[in-house]
C-alpha cells in the first residue's frame, strides 16, 4: 500500500511538471569519477577493482565518455565476466540517459533497468563484428510509466568472445527529452566549388562521414563533427567531382545536430585570409594548414623541388585517417602546400609511412612520357607494402596493379638504389612475435621483391643511406637509422647490413621518424624529422616538422659519428644581426637584455671558465649547460655534451612552438617543445656559480617563411 502511494505521489509530481512545462533539475545517478564503485554491488572479474580511466591494457582507445572515469568491463580482456548492480533509487524524471559503448550482445553485454526485480528496459553496445570503435554514445529510455517506483540498474558482461565487454558512463535522470541518434542522415549537394568546409569540435564523438557519388563512397573518414559552435573548420577537396551530384552522409547524428547544414562549399580554404598567421603558428617550421601531421614521408628531390610528403589527418586535430599530405619547396625553407597525394585505399585502411625515389632508367616501366617517373612505396594497413608512381612531378599518383608487393607484419618501406649491385633495396620494419627488426628486400624493377636479410633491434621507420667520412669520397660508411633516432655506422652490401659497433644517438627530445632526401643535388644528405609532441592548443593544426638539417660523418675521439646542422638555406630568413666579442660574463649580467621577439637564431662560443651553469632563457624557456655534469638541458630535454677545449658552441633556433639546439658544430642536436608564456618575448644570456667568457655571441632576427592568406599555394 505504501509503495502504491509513493508511486501515485511521484506520478502526480511528474504530471504536474509536464503540465506546467517546467523541467526539474537533472538528477545524477552515477558518473564513475571515484576510485571505487561505492555502494554498487560487483560480481565476477570483468569490472575490476573500480572505474577505469579510459582504455584498459590491449584495448583500443576509448572515447566519448565524460570526465576521467567510466565502467569498462574489458578488465582482463573479453574473457572476463561479471555484473555491476546499483543501489535502489526512485525514478523521479521522465527520461533516464546514459553513455554506452562496447559489444552488441543483447542480454550478455548490456545495461538493464529493473523494477520489482524485472527487466523493464535494456540496451546493448553497438559492436558485434571485428573492427568497430570503443566510442560511447548517448542513449535514453522513457521511464515516465514508472514514475515514483523504486528501481535498480544492472550492468552485465557474460559474453566471452569478440566484443565481449560493455562500457557505461554518466547515468542521469532528466525531464528534457534527449536527442535521438539518426542513422545515416544525408544532405544532397551539387559540386560547384573547390572545397567543402566541415565544422570540427575537439572532443566530440568521432563520426564516420562519407561523400558519395553515383551511390559509391568516393571519400570516407572519421571526423569529430561539430553539431554546433565549431572550434575550427577543415576542408574536403572537391576538385575531382566538379559538376556532379553528391550526397554527404554521416553514420550517426543527433536529431538536433546542425552539422550537415553547416557544411558549405567555397573556392577558398577556411579562414584563407588568416592562414599561416595564427597566433601560435610556427613561422619557419613546417606545419599543415589544417589538421594533424606526423612522420615525414617520400622525401625526394626532383627537378628543382624538394618534396615533403607526410602522415596527415586532414579532418581533425588528433591522429587518425592517415593520408599522405604534400608540400614542395624550392629552398627547404618556403613551402607550398599541394593537394593530398595519397588517400586511404578504403575506409578502415590507412596510408602509413613510406618513401619515394626517382626511377631514372625506368626500371619499373611506369614512365609514360619524357618526364622521369617518381615511384613511392607506402604501407597500406589492410594490405601490406604498396607501390604508386607519378608521371607529373608528384602531383598525381597511380596504384601499381600488383599491390601489395610485400606482405608481412610490418610497415614503413624505405626505397633506395644500390649502385654497386644495380638493384633496388627496400628497408622495411618487421614484427614477428617479440622480435623487432629491419628487413632488407631487393628488386630489379620495384615490382618483384625478394627477401635478403634482417637485423634486429630497431622499431619503425627505417632509414638507410651512405655518407663520406670527413668528406673523403674514397672512405664511405652506411648509416642505418630507426624511428627513435638511434643509428648504426657500418657497411651495406646490397643484401645485409654489417655494423662497425654499437648504436649511437645524435638527436634528443621531440624528434621521431626522420627521413632523408633521395636524389638530393651535389651529394647532400638532408634530413627532416617529426617534432613529435610539439602541440598547438587552440589552433586548427597540430604537430610540426623539425627544421631541415644537413648530415655529415666525422672522426671523433669516440669514433665515427654523425653530425647535423641547419641547412644553409636558413640564410634567406636572416634579418637584423647583433654581435658581441670577448664578453666577460658575471652573474646577473645579460648582454641580450635589450632584445625581444618571437623568432631568433642565437650563436654562442662559450668558455665555461669558473661557471657551474651557463646558458640562455629565451622567451622564458631555459637552455642550460651544466658544467660539472657535462649536460645540456632544453625545457626538460637532457642531452650529454662534452666541452671541446673547455668551450661549448651553440646554435639555437627559436620559433613559436619549439627550440632547436645544435651543439659543438652539430655533434648533439636537440628538439624541444617550447610554447612560451603569453607575452614572454625577452632574451637572456646568463652564468651561475662563477664567471664565464663569451668568445662570441650573435643574435639574428629571423623572418616568417610563410606566404600569408590566399589558397595556401595549391596548384
């Protein structure tokens, strides 16, 4: 009788609220932000000791939850089972909402609403087949018929196969009707402009978007599409589809989303007038105009152009949707961005890293005219190592019909011509159980490949090239590189690499997956790396490349070592110069006190003298040499650096997002993420613990390398 009276009272309050049009405040049932499940009852092992903090070991990235914590029954993998049951609560609002992800196994991976011990509502995750996403989506139940009734929630995982887990977060009671997720909403357009601008909201659920022409998906990708109020805009290149009728489709959208309506065609890029002039845009390090970048790919010099291809997500600020972006330069400093070079083969596949060469003798037979053919190898994640070729200076690329040319558990093929054996070599990363190696394959024509050998102990993005020692053409050594920047010096016979000694390290800090240019003029060996982890919050782009350097081999007291210094073309950016000679520097003195600005090249030849520490604070960022430890520290990046005859020589490049230091004529190279504090533009040279002597000091203002505004230089 008392239960019936409570139900009638609750129902009466709900009906009164609905009649008046008033919405009562939302009631939170659980957000799982604590370290334990509190009063919730746990059985089995699947739910672990408490809420998860995102993905669990061996699980794909979990997205779409709110805050840090969530229910994630992948604890121990899909084999684990269990239940999680809430304390009793009273249904006081019309709707019960929750975020749900994981496996679509009704009754086995689900959340149930129990009234009087019976299941009256149930929901399961979205995934039942291999692939899929660990994204949580909002769902709701109309529970008005149970107003005032006591209820419990039970989260269930009894499945043990694929997608045998459930993710739940943010369970709420509300009177506001939640939006309904529409499946495959579309908008029809006639393609009349070059670009389609798409709104992005960082942190929004990733949606599967496609452009469909003639019923087929001609472009398909994931995007954090903004339902309203975008953080920034990206673009889809419509050039191949001019004049055609197309449909823009999203796999799921809330019924109140304006995302499809906000998409707009234009012949200009988003915010074209402000392009490259954004507040945090690096001014002489390469960044993509929109979206994410990582590994440099396909570095090749051809007919006066330095080609920079790169791993690229054109549709978002984070990693994903791997394409090959493309830019060219006449001088390694001023870059012109071109259209996407390689798109993923199909949705779910990605165009991972690779390399490019000039096939001068047309060994491949790909050349169709008088132009030398460019050939690139890349990893198609769903197929293997694939070959593409270009007969128009790298502007468009054609897939080789025989792809993949190498199928294995690996990625990142590096092509080179081995002149002594007159064959092509592919150095490619390979995984086999716990083994990590670089494998060498050979080919006469870039199409048919034969395994030659492998060398263990390297991870990702191999690089293989030859350099003279101390410039002596008759004394040449081969360098074998991994993604982490550690390298071996040795010999390569066209089939196997024979190291002279142990691995060495040149680069330190935010540096990864570098590559050097094929076919560079005058025997130059020019290197560009990914400035991994150099981020730009609030900007429509993310990550940068390191500044191009020229590599050389020299004999040192420790053996033959590789050195790196910025390419000489940096001179084109140099402006006003200040010089000091033979400065006796005492504590508290600062010869740079009158200087300030964003972009600098600093050179110093420093006698350590009686100092314990010396260095610079550049826009508030410390560059410090510890004399006793013989260590150079740049914004937390520590590298060993021995003085030479009691002296330390530094060349420093200061840009808006990073500081790069080349010490002792390039024996040590450091790349460090360094976003200065707002308004920090001052420069300081200092000594601590005793005096030091600056034999020479030079501060040069650097100019911006970008052409501002316009279309970004596409052709």
